[in-house]
């Protein structure tokens, strides 16, 4: 019997999606699309394709709320009091949000509930950013020359109307990473979730809609690329905050030019993990690195180190432990606690990954295991057995392009310099890792790797530390004060003290 998620869809009372614009929920009698569950390819429900009409209404509402409403200039304490209850409401609804996120993208419920993409983690992100509200301050400057008697000071003002465009892999966490700082800084916002993952985000929208925000401060439109294009190119938008693929990031950058929209872009990665022979445990490094590709979101995570650069002297040990790790992988009903791994988000993405695996073989990489597509009760879902390629060269396609699936490429090295050169020979620079017990080497290599963030003997992100990419991995940082800077504009006022 193939697995089915219809019973849980019914138990959660999933209903056709609506739009939230100017403080009201709208049914949409225009175009709609169906959201498909990737573990079973069953239809979950339908959502509005807001298109340019829905986007126009939402941006107009957000524009009015920003230009004419009380929100941007509200006193810090009032804004804080209005927003703070959202945190507790997300905590209170975390289980339901986690269930909806699992229905969205098939992430195993255990992870949806207890990882950095969980609703609890999202509540932490809101909590962190709402804590900045009364600390968004400017500076004063000493007089520089005798010629003037001016007092110079800066103010941080909200950047304006923000478009927040989300990916499918961590819909709850990315929603929080964009909406929380936007609201904290006094911006108004129009959110567009990924067309693959609307359920959990609309539940979060319901929670925000319950608060006393002035109409138009928070709006949500659903839809695919057409709606995303309408939103990111709309002249009423001042800033786009986007997490997604580099190719869409490029399109958004081009669309930003006519009115010089501010941009925060969290894009793709092809991150490297360098494993030295003096690592505390080669077994731990291999298990973690293979685990990131094979469990959780099955490699559909931007920061996953998909290139393991492993010293030749420990190669066989590394490969052995990676193969052992894969034996622990279990596919199945995402709500079954035994299930370890998510399906691939769509049939199209599954075919793309399988084509990369074929290309890896054609280019001469050594396929050690994986690449199969399970049948039986899993036959209807988008599953791929986790893949390890050994003896990969860094010029092979599988080492250069972001596959966004369960594929680990293992590249041998002999010297530290060579390992760093291979790690940096990439058009991406999002994250990375170094496994060593030598503190000097850890810092030396972490500093030499060209990436937005590096983990030493492990990797994890938190809401109050910046994270983001260089090169094709993006522009700007999410987390902590740099995010506040990215959602505000600096205004300098010169005050003539001579009157
Ligand atoms: P995607 O780029 O296909 O879609 C992301 C969003 O953009 C969706 O909401 C989509 O509807 C919208 N969109 C599509 N075309 C558009 C257009 N022309 N203009 C405006 N919006 C448009 O990405 P995805 O498949 O949902 O997510 C996977 C990608 O996201 C990977 O590349 C991954 O590395 C990246 N990602 C990065 C981070 C990070 O923090 N750096 C985090 C998660 C995911």
C-alpha cells in the first residue's frame, strides 16, 4: 500500500488558501494552483496565483500603511507591545505549524518540530529581533574642522515597503528571518511563500493577522514565478529580501535597478568541508557530512557542505564511515518518527538530480553508492537513495553546480594549501567547515576559506549571529545587528548651532 497523507491533511482541516491584504482575508476567484505533497504526490489544497493584480493590491496597502500610517514612526515601546505577543502565539502553535510544514515539503516531523527550521526556532528568531526595537539607534559625530559649528547625528529609519520572497526548504524559518526584522524596524511587508510550501506560512500569517497591527503593515500573497516577478519588480517596493536560487537572485537584482531597490539575497551554495588527518574523529566527520546530505532535508539545505575535501591518508576510513551512516537512513511516512529523510520537493527537481548523478558517472567520478529510486509503498514519492561519489575532481559538474539533493562529492587532497585552493575554487561562498584538532590550523584554514561563515568541527546557525554568502551565494547577512542595518536607512541630520 502506498503511503498517504490525506488522513493527516483532513485531521489538520487544510482548506484552500486565501490572501491577506490590508488587514483582511480574501478568497480569490482568479487563477489558482495546487500544492502537491512530495512524499506521495497527493494534492494538499489550492492557493491563489495572486499575479500582478493581487500584488498590486498588497503593495498599495503596504505603501499606504508606510507612507500615511502610524507604523514607521511609532514609539519603540508601543511597537514592541504590539509585536511581542506574536512570539508566545508561535510557541503555543508550534506543533501545528510543524505538522503543516511537514505536509508542505515532507521534512520528517521530528525535524520540523525540533531543528533550526522548526516553529520553535522561528519563535526564537521573532523574539531576538523584537528585542532590537528599542535599540535601533544612531550616532553623533564630533566637529571635524573650525569652519562650521554644526552638530551631526544619524538616525536609523525603516527602509520602507519590503517584499519578502521565500524558498521551499525552510519556509517557517525563512519567514521569521525576514518578517521579524522588517516589522521590528518599522517597515511594512508583503510576503510571498514558495508555491510548494504555503500551509505553514499561512498559519504564521494567521497568527500575525490576529495582532493589532495597523491594516497594510503585514500582507501575504501566494503564487509562483509570475507573482514573484510582479512583486520583485513593483515600483512601490523599496527593498526585496529573498532566499532562493542564484538564478532567481540574478533576475531580482536586474528587476531592482529601475528604482534601486535595496536587496538582501540569501542564495545557493557549494560549500566545502575540509577533513584533516588530525581531526578528533574521522568517523564523526564522515557521519556528519554524509548525514547532512542523506537525512533531514536530504541535502536540500543551502549551507550543506556537498564537497568533502578529505586528506588522502584517511580517505578509506572516511568512505567506510560515510557508507555506515547511510545504512541508518529510513524513507517513509514523514510523520513516522522512524523516518529520517525528506523526499525531493518535486518530480522535476528529482529528475534534475538524477541527471546530475548520470553526469557525474559520465565525467568519471566513482559512484560508491546510491542513486536508486525506491518502489513499493514509496513508489509515488520523490525519493532518491543518498549518493556518494569518490575520487571527484573539482572541475567536474557535480563539484561545481549546486545539486540541491542527497549527493556528496568526495575530493582527495595532499597538502593544506591544496585543500584551501580546492575549497575556494567555486563560484559560491556561503558556508564551509574544517575538521581538525589543531587550533592554529583551524583558525588559519577558517580565515583562508572564502565564505560567509565557517564551522570548526561542526556547523550551526543561530538568530543573533550573522549568516550569508559572498560571490554567487548572495548579498548581505541575516542574523543580529547586520540585519537591522539592512532593514533601515541611515539619515544624517546637520544641525546648525549658530542658528
Ligand atoms: P527558487 O529560487 O526556485 O524560488 C524561491 C522563490 O522565488 C519562490 O518563492 C519562487 O516562487 C520565487 N520566484 C521564482 N521566480 C521568480 C522571479 N523571477 N522573481 C521573483 N521571485 C521568483 O528557490 P527554491 O527552489 O525555493 O529554493 C532552493 C534555493 O534556495 C537553493 O538554491 C538554496 O541554496 C537556496 N537557499 C538559500 C538559503 C540561504 O540562506 N542562503 C536558504 C535556503 C535556500
